[in-house]
C-alpha cells in the first residue's frame, strides 16, 4: 500500500513536471500507439486546479523498466493524456481530449536537459508543437528532479 501511495505521488509530480519540462531544440516524436501501452495511473484533477481534467498516464515497455529499476533507458516514453471532465449529476465521464504531453528519454538527443525531451499537442492533433518557451522553461532542472522522483518511487518499495 505504501508503494502505491509513493508511486501516486511520483505520478502527480510527473504531471506538474510535464508542463515545466525542458528539452533541447530536438523534436520529440508523437507516439501514435500510446493507448496500447501500460496505463500507469488515471485520476481526475480537482475542479479547483488549473489542470482540472482526467489524466491518463501511459508508459512504453522501456519506461516500465525504468519504473521497476529506477533507471530509465533510452527510448523510454511517458505520455500524459488530458481529457475534459463531463459532469452529469454526481457522475463524471471523459469528454474531449485537451492535450497529450510526451516525455522521451534519449541521452544523446536531449543531453542538455538530463536526457529527457518534452513536447505536447493540443486536442486530437497528432503534431507535438508546444511553444519553445514552454519546452525550454527550466533548462533541464525539472528533468533531473523528475528522474530523481521516479527513482525514489521505486526505491521506496
């Protein structure tokens, strides 16, 4: 149970980091098949949050290795898919897609940002096109903090 709680904290940290993540100017490819990957977490962000929405996190096989070992190999990809919340009375349903944020591990390509690249797409558009100022907001600081947080979630088991 403690492990699950720590992983939840790591994923919530990941959500915040997606929007602060920096990468080099190298493009991050859109992972068209991400919905076939492992779902690592799903939740509804509080309605008071600026990110109020359903969040579904997907990890490819290499990223799952990283969640297990604490070391994310090159080729690890983590996706945060955000969907509108359609509230009907006391029930909540998934609405339209708001965005897809993608982190990709490639130590060579994204060396300036701790080996992680970041990009995002709005709505159902399959082109990752976050503004450069968003992608480069923190000069790699969040990438280093994120990998430490994810490693911590594994080591705390």
